[in-house]
């Protein structure tokens, strides 16, 4: 199957998956696997290749973010057990004020995701988010959405995240221009303004209408400790620097590695320490030091065991989302989109936006959507009139805006946000999916506005 029928089959598959999960209460893992299998059969993939593709999609997720999720969750558990998360929340509240935790998470997420993948960034910062919710009594969903959107904007707009860097290299070379990463960074920052504003107000809006499982449990009369009771249970909280170190040190290591890479300088030790898995392992070690200093080192095995039990379902559902993305990528859908791209080339900056949005929605990965879109556009840059450094930089960001639109069940980030944010799948569509749609649209509007004034 190819062409329009394949696109229709894709839409039906997504609707079927949503109905199975929301209406018939079929577990998300089984729903994703079933829909992936059906789509593979309908999409015309050879029968003997289907098991291989499913296996590749499943294992590929573990290869890319599986260990990162486990280590990040373990860091979060250690921060929570030692009281470090509460100390961090106190520090953040003193800076931004008790009434603005959503703004704090939005800005923190945006900054952290410049050198760090959004999946990793969410897992790393989630302990602070949870502690802030406890500290301020504000909506858990609002802080989840704010953190998610802040991370996502920088992830898709600003180097040294791999997607924008790859797109910049491809498009500048395609237009016969030297790569100007500093210009990309500046335009990415400038085009983040409207998406950040939209993210903030959407987080406040949706936080009043959707509740997390934790909030619903509290409404049902389940006893929860107040913030003061939590602090009293820890006795003396750790110092500020040691509390932040399991999060800041990994981020710093990844940022330094990214900076060296962007500068074209290679040091094996820096590269090694800046790998997300190793950087987060350093964070775990610092968390264990905190645990030891608090006299709770004997609890480390039990903490690790409980963390793995919690993370397991998240990993499997995320991997199933990877299967759906791999199946879609193995059909003729991407080729069909590529072959018909010239029909959209008269749309200006909306063309790269729509192209990336279609690819993102179809296969799930923002990085793949960015790099694929850049590869399609590179030979067309002169045709559509994007040959100046500024227009190329705006094209990179327009692609990034499309690559945010939208995050749903075939995107690993959707499952990270939904599960760590303690939300039902249907609420994930109301928050993460709708939020990424609005932020993506805000992004392309920002690009158009910048192009009119620069």
C-alpha cells in the first residue's frame, strides 16, 4: 500500500489505538503492539520482515534511552530519599517565588535541554518538579506540561542538540554556504520567545482541567504528608550544592562535551564523560554519596529494586512506541511524502514546517523528522529562494517547529512525560499532544514574524 491509502491507514491505526486504550482499557503496551502489527500487514511490509522490524523498533528504544531512563529514575529516587529534592525545591521557590513554579520548570527545562536530550532532561528534572508541587501546592499537571514544553522547544530549536546541528550542516551545505552555528543558536533563542509564552499559559490552562493520578488520590481522601511534615521526616536537609550536584554535574558534563564537539575539538575523556549514560552514572554516584552522608546507605538495594519495578512498565510502553515508529518508517509513507514535496514548496517557511510535522506525526522521532526534512530540502533551497544565511537559519528553526508537531503514542517522549507525570494516556493526549501542537504552531508563527523584521 502507498500514497493516500497509506496515509488513511495510518490515521485509522492511530484512532484505533486511542480507542483501545481509552474506551476498552486495553493496556498501552498491547494496544501499541497490536496496532503496529496490523499497520505492518496493511502497509505491505513483507511477512518475513515484520518480526525483524518489530524487534528492531523495540530494541532501538532500549539502545537510545533505556539505560538513561533507568539511571535518571534512580537519581530521582536518591534525591527524594535523602531530602535533596526538597532542598532544591526550596532554593527554586526562593528565586522565582511560591506562585510561579510553572515558570521555573519551563525556564529550567528550556536551559537544560540545550545540551541534553529532552527525554533525559525530563527524567533528570522530574524530582525537582515533584518537590516543587509538594512545596507550593500547585497543579502537578501544569508543572509537568511546563517542564515538558520547555525541554522540547530547546531540543528542536537550539544546537548543540543533534537534530538542529544536523539540519544546519545539511542545509548550509545544500545552499553552498559555510555553516553558521552561532546564527542558528541566536535565531533558535529568538524564535523560542512565543512558544515559551504559549507553553506557560497553556500549562496554567490545562492544569486546571486535568489532574494527575497523585492529585486524584488526594481528592479521594488518601492521606498525603504536608511539605512541612516531609521536611521534618528528613531531619536536616542536605546542603544546596550537594543537593543539586546529582543533576547539575551530569548536565555540565554533557554540556562541555557538546561544546567541544561543536567547536570541532575531540578529547576522548570529555566525550566519554559527556555521554548521557556515563554522565547520569556520575549523578547516581553523587546520589549514593548523599545517601551515605544521610546514614541511609543500607537502603540502597531496596531503593534500586523499587525504582526498577516502577521504571519497567515505562520502558516497555516506550519501546512499544518505538515499534510503531519503526513500522511506519518501513512503509512507503515517507517515500510518498518525499516524492510529493515539490507541491508544497510555494508555501515559504510553512513548507519546511509542514514537511517536518508530517514526518514527526508519522514516525515519532523529532530528530529523525528534522534530519529527514533537511535532507529533502537541501537540494530545493535555491528553488524556494532560501540561500542567505538568515533564511537558512530560519528554515532550520521552521523544521524544528514542525518536528514538535505533534508528540503522541509513537514518540518515546510522550510516554516519558505521561508516565513520570502520573497521567492517564487520554490525559497525555490532552496535555502533551495538544501542547506540542500549540507550541509548534507558535514556533512557526515566531519564525514568520522574525523573517518579517530581520
